[in-house]
C-alpha cells in the first residue's frame, strides 16, 4: 500500500512483493495497473494451492520461475527491459536477430559474485493448467459434487491463464476480469474471450480495488461468485 500510485505518476522501479512481482517490473520496464492483475493471478492460485505459485528466492530466481511456468517474455519486452541483461544472454541467429537465452544459475552466480539461495519447489507440475487440473480432489465428494468441482476448476484455470499473461498488453483488465464466467458465475466456455479493453483513464489509481466490489459485494456465503475451487488453504505461513 505504501507504493500505490496513479497510472501516469509511477515513481518506483522496485515494487511488489517478490512472489507476486510482474514480469515487467522484474525487467524494469514501465508499468501500469496490469501489475495488479498479475498479482491477483498469483494470489488466486495461492488461495487454491495453499502455497505460493512462484516462490522465487531472488529476482533472478523469480524470472526463472516465470519462464518455467509461462515461457519466455516476448522479444519487444526483452529488447526494452533495463534489466534484461541481468537474467538473459543475447545471441544472434543467422539473420543477425537477437536470441535471448536465460542465464544458468552458475552464470548468474559467477557474473554477480553471489551464491544463490536454495530453490523452493512446492509442486510436481509447472504450468497453471496442470497445477489446477491435477491438484487432488477431496475423496468425500459425491459424483455430482465432483463434476461441479471439475467444471469450476476449468473456469478457474481459464481465468488464471488470462490474467497471468507475461505480456501486459495481453493481460486482462479489471473490467474484462469481471466479465469472465468464473467471476460472473456463468457456464464455462473454453473459447471465451473478453470484449476489447477500453483505454484506461490515466487519472485512476493503479489498483483494482474499485472494480472488485462489483463482483464481491453481493456474495457472503461459501457459494460466492468467483470463489476459488475447494482445494488448498491460504492460512499457511509464507516462506
């Protein structure tokens, strides 16, 4: 909360708690309210899984986990990132175009004269769809309840993929999130795409707080809209 700012008045380059830090912040690119959406995705996944989705031990480790889970950032981000050189080596293809390769831990340690902390690995799977699909189901669920849980997980998985886009220009906006079947409590449609995003009003704060009450104020029970599927717990202490 101490680093909140208006979209046209960003003054910090080091922002967001590490586990929830967006790729554009890791690369030291200009950022907008899309960083809040990235954090929302990380927190939503953590509420489901019971442990952080991307538990990086340092910023290099955090970038490695982003790449492992979601793939490489697009070239236009890497070309403009002020800290791209910290995480990636640049090679050239036959036409002379840059090819970015993630540095190995040994390379990073040697170049920065540091010893990386021991990596945290909490899950067998890396990608969001695999994590959500393979998380154990409660054995006490009836056949009907199990089917409902599977349907809810499909919506939840689709929602997370949309808000955890590495490229912030492809990441859904708060209003687009509110249209999603997981939030709107409508049937799952794997082909669902949001309506085109409107240009954000630059006078609005860098926060999704104003958008969320529209979806959450009408729900006060365990069947609330947008409730994460019944798997993990968020009460465990974070590392």
